[in-house]
């Protein structure tokens, strides 16, 4: 059993910042391969920022230079610092962790960027 809980979403003005958190519990002993994804209305879910199996942080071109992914291995918690937010960043953001060949997802947290 793996449980993921996202938090930190909300309404923010363009140019503002938010910090998302993903708290994990259950049979998770490594954070390799985990990452953040988002899905906007009418669009497919896309990767935003992920850690490769080798531990390298990878970012979508649309968020490079604005978002930063980080983690706390002791608490098995992942974060996404989002700066200089744009209206096109509006989406439901999800935490994903692969464990033993399966993907586990959180319930998502809504991020709305609007003036």
C-alpha cells in the first residue's frame, strides 16, 4: 500500500509563487523516478518535473528556469517550488511515484493562475 497526498495548491496572480508538497507513506524506500505531473482541462496529463532513476532532475521546457523540484529523503516528501507563474500553468498537479513496476498517484491539487 502506497499513499501520496499533494497539498499547497491555490489561486495566485500571474507572476506569483506557490510551493507544492507531496507526502508519501507506505512501502516506499526510494524516491528515484518520482515526479510532478499536471493536467489542464481538455488536455492530456504531462510531466512537469521528475527525477530520473539516476537522480537527475528533468524539467519540461515550459517550466525551465521557473520551477524547482526537490525532495526530503528522510521524510519521503517531494516539493515543487513554482515561481513566475503564468496563466498557462493552471492545472491540477499530481504527485507520482513508481514502485515495483507500478505507478502510484496522489489525488491532485488545483493550481489556478489568474488576474
